[in-house]
C-alpha cells in the first residue's frame, strides 16, 4: 500500500543528495512530488529520473516572490499541499572562505543564514498558508547534527541549523495553538554521505583519509545514506505519525548518543 497516495509534496533542494532521495521515496510511495531547486540542471535531472508523478520548478528559497509563484501554481494545479520538506541548504564552505568565529566575514555569514534560515522560514510561512484551508499537513525541516554541537570552522552553518531546530518547535506550537492538524518536525542527519561533504573534505588525495577520520567517530562505523534519511522523512510525512510534532529525530549512526569508547577495568 502506497503510504503517500493522493498526497502532494513539495521538496526543496531536491536536485541532489538528501532532497533527491526524499523526492524519490515520496514518488515511489504515491505522492505527487514537486521537485524544486535553484540548480535547474540537477532539478530537471531528478524529475526526468522519477517520471510523470513529479514536476520541476526552479525555486530560490531566499526569495519570497519565488515561494509565492511556485505555491500559487502548485495550488492551482494540485488543489492542495499536504507535505513540505525544507531540504535546501548550503555550508558556505565551497569557495574556501574562512568560517570560524574570528575570521568569517559578515557577508559570508549572512549568505548561509539567508539560505538555511530565511529559506526555511519562508517555506514554513507559505506552506502554512497553503495548508490552512484543509487544516492538515506535515512540514519536515532538514537540519543537521551541526545544529546541536559546535563546529569551530563552520560556525555560520552550525548556527543556521540550530536556528532551524528551534524554528521547527515554534512552528509546531503555533499550529497547535491555531488548532491546525499541521505537524512540523526536524530531521537531524549526521555523517550522511552527500555531495555537501565535497566542500569540507575536498576531492584530492586527502579525501579518503578525511572521510575515514569522520567514520572513526561514528558508533556504527559507517556513513549514512540519503535513502536512510528519506525513510524517516516518509514516516513523518505519512498519516502514521499524526501524533508527532515539534520533534527532532537524529539520523547519525549514534553520534549524538555519545562515544563507544570506554575505560576498561584494570585486571586484578
């Protein structure tokens, strides 16, 4: 039985990585999926791969006019919005700029906040307005383990993801206060291997060693896959999770749980 049959979903940042995996999973489960991305080429490639139950629209999540245009077209075409996944995000590290608290420029800091925080704010705002006529829906915000712990050389990214976690709570409580059956939850991936890692570990000979060092800290001793994040997004988007709102669910191989290292008692 298709778990999202007759539902309409909009996924941002769906051209690659976690967003593309979520779009694929939703489409396989019967949803009409609107794939959106700022990168037209990757977004169209995802749509072509997934087929007729999907549509692609260019969406710059930083621009409210883009949200208004795409949402109006979606409602005209589909009649309703059931699911929004805010997956679009950037690290800001692609150009090699400093992102530590001492040397990051205000311009670089603001660029990350505009996409990661303002993009999510606008997505939630316009999804709520689209969902209000039916009074039901599910919003899933993709955050990061970096929003729970400090990241010394990716401070803008870490701060942005922390903001998304807290905004998720605010949206959930607002919907409850408004007596809307619209749920809002956050997924907290950590060590999930996507193209986003390229900006942080590079593509040279040091890449393999850097990835091995990251996995060494993961209790399950491997990277996560985008489809593993998509599986949890599917649960939250479905009618199986109608009592789950305002939650943050870690998908990180146990990273946030702590360490598997232990002190062994001395032999007697």
